[in-house]
C-alpha cells in the first residue's frame, strides 16, 4: 500500500467521478477509494465480484508498471460470461460493473522485480434515501447486454513483433489476436475464447493459468477487504 496525500486524493476523487458519471449515464456518488496498491512478481487475484451496495460501477487506474516479462491482463467476464482480457499501460483506466461482472487477474505477474501500481475507486448511483439502487430501472437509452451474438470469433494475425534496435533483444514472430464478427463484443475478447458456465470452469481456469504457482502470491476478495481499512477514503 502506497499512501496518497489527502489533497491529491480529493482531486483524484472529483475528476474520476466526472469520468465514471459520463460513462454510466447517471449521477453517481463515490463510495470508496483504495490505493495506491502495488503488486509484485507472482501476484494473482481470484475471480470475484464486489459488494453490490457500494460497487455499482468502478475504475482501475494504472498508475505505473515495470519489469514485466509478459502482460498481466485484467480479466472481466461480461453478462454472458465471456472472458475479456484488457492489457493496461500506465495512465490507462478500465471501467467495469464490479458488483455484477466477475473480474480477476488469474495469470501470475511474470518478470524479475515486476510491479504494478493501481488505484481503485468505486461508485453507486444517487437515489432517494431508503431506496436501493439495484432495484431501480435502467435509465433511458441504456444499451442492452450482449447476450446473443452474430457470427463467431477467431484467431487472426495482427502483425509481428520486432527486435529492439538498441538492445537487440526480443524475438521476431507473428502476433495473433481475436477478431469477432459481432462488433458489439469489442476489442478485448480473450484469445482463449474462455466462457464460464459453472464454478468448476472458474477453478479450471485458475489452475490452467497458474504458469508458475511456486512463486505466485494469491490475493482473495477477503484479503482485499481486510486491508481496506488502512487505505480507503
């Protein structure tokens, strides 16, 4: 945990609230902010959802990262349990419905002295006192969840890797990605095409993504909650 000065945190709160409010399409209030949190080599995060009372819409802000030998994607499952994997760069923000959509980082962070520094902030819609936001109807023009799709998704060549001209490190090779006929699925469908239909599927995914479990450090929703008292605002 890396402490953010109070005044700077207040500035983050105000500006990030404006962003998530525009994305959600409804007035929101912040419920909690965690971080900065630093993750290190071997870190993994179990698949989970967050508290529905307070975590309607959420942001992950990638503040810094380094020494990675391979990407450490954010995993989010959509309303039809299709896996999306988002590779973040410093300064990127991921918006997601954290009380509804399963999310994780099941793959261990790989690399000697690798690290990620993230800020997490959570919001809920503003409703009348005594009302539960999750019992309210969606606002007008809310896009419908993509449950049924048209066509299929397939692996397709996306380009080639290059050897660094300065260090001469790297390996020349073909890079593949996923191309879906249905554009509503967006650009982050997992190359694995994984789609969970049961708890056993999630356990199997955890086991198959554990490339180096001897050095992996598991973060569970419970351990996140235990540390929240020290870094939430």
